[in-house]
């Protein structure tokens, strides 16, 4: 349920980015979203502002990998790709994150993948490929699609790094990941002379980060620590479906036959994921 709640929150955020922030510099927007996520976690949990076990030798490398891949590179690439691709296609391309996460977990960390989980991944990924193929062509959209795909790879690495953290509360991890990533993005953006925007847009971006990323990250990390990276990513595969549906409602994207077939494939895939037996928890609850 935690993984599915994270999927809903994150999925709704994708069309909201395109609806409200398509003209904002991607680096600035990614920094604001990270900052909002960190501040949202701090307010919701009232967690003490200390690094704690994140500085342990066993956690340093996974935490650094999570920040670089999932906190800096992936958000910047995603918001740029969303601005240059149709909302529904951009949302459904996020299916690649689940496939990349499960493959990395299987290849590098020897996590087992049950047959229903594999079937679910194949179905939801096929749906994403189908709707993306019908979203139009052109160099701009191809590059935007590649940017979203690479962002998914970044989050897949992030997911596997996060699942290997030991004795780190999700709130503590979410707080410091957001703070450090936003500071790095702000520093890089100022160095390249990124343009700023109005205060109301800054406030909306921070609020979006708190709701669709901060709270989503809290429940997502909890799921990662209890289910493992591969299975959590499989449940999180519902996020692109939520994003595509929200794009139709908020952005007026056309409901094409490809979108309908893709939605059916994804629904069947999610059903397969939900019926797979739950594995033992990786970390104590």
C-alpha cells in the first residue's frame, strides 16, 4: 500500500509540472522540488535535523549514489523532458523506471523475480512503449523521450542504492537527500546563470515538491526497505498510469486507441503485480 500511495502521488505530479512549470528553468525547478520535498518531510515528521546513520561507512556510498542519480540528474532530466513531450506519453515513459530497477536488482544484487512480477513488468512496459510510439515523432520529442528514459535509469540506480541503506529512517533519508540535492542544483544553476522566476511560482513548486515528492518519497522508501527494490518498483509501475490519466483530465490530451490499449495492458500488469506473494521484509519494521 505504501508503494501504491507513492505511485499515485508521483504520478499526479507529472502533468502538474507540465501544466504549471513548463516555462521554468529545469535546473531551478528540480532544485525547488527537492527543497519542497525536504521541507515537507521536516514539517510532516518533525524529525531532528541530523545526519545520524547516514554517515556510517556502509551507508556513505549508497547515500551518495542516491543523491547524484536520483536527487540531481534524474529530476533535472525529467522536468526538461516533460516540457518537450506530450503529457500522457511522458507519464507512461516512466514505466522504464520499474524495468530498470528490477533489472539492476536482479543483475547486480541477485534479488529474485517471480513469474507474476516479470509478467507485470512486461505488460506495463509494453503499454508505455505503445502509447509513446503513437505520441508523434521529430528530433525534439525523441530527445525528450531519451531524457525521460535516462532519468528513469537514474532513479533505478537511486532505488537500488536506497534499498541498501541500513538503520536509516525514511524521513531522515528524505530530508537530507532533498536538502543536499537542492543545494547542489542551486549551485550549478547559479554558476550557469539560470533565470529566476516569480515568488508565486517558487511557492507553487515548493508545494508540489512537498506533496508529490516529499510525502511520496517517505512512503516509497518505507516500501523499499520492506519489499526490496525490484518488487517496490513493480508496484510503483502504477505511477505512469496515474500520470497519463491525469494528463488527459488536466492537459486535455486526446484519448487515442493506443492510449486505451496501453491502459488495458498496464491494468493487467498491475493486477499481476498485486497478486504476487509478498516476500519477507529486508529490514525490520
